[in-house]
């Protein structure tokens, strides 16, 4: 997608805008250089328990997803190495991060596991087993605005379709891995635009019909902010920042630099 499409007309708000795509187009190999996979392997080798986990009883979700990869034309990714923990093995072969959701007895979707090597400021181990309402509770206004719609959407997805959406933030690092344990500093004053990046999470949701679960993929793209603000996305980004609530600015860690970014010409 074009960056300008991240910023629809109007003030900043939560929205659940979805596009449809073939799952193989999202989960298949896109990085011909191999840089993304090498970076994923580096973190999984260093601290596998921090970046990959699967709750007891959630193995069926992973196995169904692995089986579907072959039907999506990405079967080579599913080949597991002998002796490896399955969720770690998948994380070493799949370019996007992958999370697995499943309903509990009350019908609420809970995070059951996955491989999250490139988080944007959150830890898989802290959210594991929790409901989406709990996980989204840290995002100001999200549950009130979209909570029911998200649950309805997850329960009604058609198999064989990837539902795509995008989320954005601004980071003071070109690192893919922003795990909170790394304590990477957020944007600060004085602002240096060539040292800030628009960080975009490209997300894909796919139904797992046999287990009635959901696979949630995340790819990260980074765009240097000086170029973004001078390009077609610049006006929309400035408007989004100007209209963003104080609570959301604090959540995105942009409260110290908003005024400067909005006034960039």
C-alpha cells in the first residue's frame, strides 16, 4: 500500500479498515536478501523463551497453520528442523511475526502463543493467555471504539482469505526489534528528522477453521521520517498528529515531539 493511505481524510481516530488478499502473498517469502530471516534467527537463538512461546494445548493451532502454508504455496517455510521446538522452528523460517488466538469457554479470543521477534514495545510473555480486551486495554479508547467490532470480525472471517490492516508509529531507531527489555529511547528533543522513522505494522488475520482459531501475522516496514514528511503522506501524518489525544500521544511516546513534527514544512 502507499504510505499516504495510512492517513485517511479527517482527524485521528481508531478504525477497522480491512483489505482482502491471498494468505500466501503475505506469509510467503518477500525478502530476497535474507536479512529479515537472519535477524529473526539471531534473536531466537539468543533468547528463544523471550521471543517464542506456546501455551499447553495450543499446538493444534500451530499445526493447522503449518499445514495451511502448503496450500498457500509456502510449503517450504513449514519444514521443521529435527530437535527444534516447533514454534521456534516456525519463527526461524517465517518472515513475519506470527501469533495464535483461540476462543476460551466464554467465547473470548485469547493469545495462545507465537513467535514475536520484532515487537513494537510489548512482550509476548506478558500478554500470553490474556484476552484481546486485556491486551488492547493499554491503547487509549480502542476497546470502547472497536472492541465489539474486532470480536465480531474475528469470529466471522472466511477461510482462505487474509484480512489486512496497518498500524503506524514513529520510532527513534531503525531496529526491527523494539522489545521493552531493550529500553530503546523514544523520540526526544531536539528532533532530528533523519534519525526518526515511520514504523508501520502490516498485519494479516487468517481464520484457522479446524481449530476455530486465528493466525495473526505482522510485518514491519521502516521509512525515514524526513522523506515521509516531504512526500505525499506528509500532510496526513501532520494532521493525525495534530488531532491525536494527549493520552494517545503518551501511549505512542510522541508527546514530547508532536509540536515540532506538526509544524515541519
